């Protein structure tokens, strides 16, 4: 909520907002994000991991009928990392028909970060780590070779 309140003002963010038959965790009622609805999904007790986000997007269809709605689904960090590939595939499929984006919490800024950005950051870190490990291995091999010749 803080993330949205900082962007559009606290007066523009409603909690547990009912629109039609649907009730949303957060709804933006004014400002440049007016019409945005946000659902926090824990993915607990949902059967398959993708079941809850897909169900949420379909629940939001009632809101779409009440006006064009952008949807954000916020997933806790542990789930975001554990299920990242599956959540990204689900996002890609849902975006073919819906204006939806998946987020998780950015622990450094205490805001939100898109899961696509999380994936990019993790790939970059993985490459840096892999390159660092390969460099360390080459350095160790050269050091061992130098030790063997002296």
C-alpha cells in the first residue's frame, strides 16, 4: 500500500474495495493509476501454483466490466523466487488477454519490483557468479602450475 500511496496519495488508495461482485485488496480511485486493482497472493492452499493467480485474474473480470482495469498481482518474495519460471510463464499467457503484471517486494527500496525485473537481476547475478567462479578456477590452475614449476 505504501508503494501506491507514495505514487498517487493515500486518499486515492482503498483497501478491500468492492467493485461489482469482486473485492480487491487494494484499488486506486484517482491519480495516474486510477482503475488499478491489486491482489496480494500467497499461493498457499491453491492446488497448483498457477491456480490462484489465474483465478484472481478471472475474478478481476467483474471489475473490467465496470471499467478498464489494470491488474497487479503481488507475490511474497519466497514464492516469487521459488516459482519464478512458472509465474513468468503464467504472466506471459495471461497478458495475451489481460492487462496484468506480477510483482514482489523490493526489500532494498521497500517498494514493488516486477517479476520480470527480478528474473533479469537473478540472471545477471548468476552470470557474474559463474564468470567469477571460472576466473577463480583459472587463477587456481595458474597458481598450481606456477607452484609445480618452482
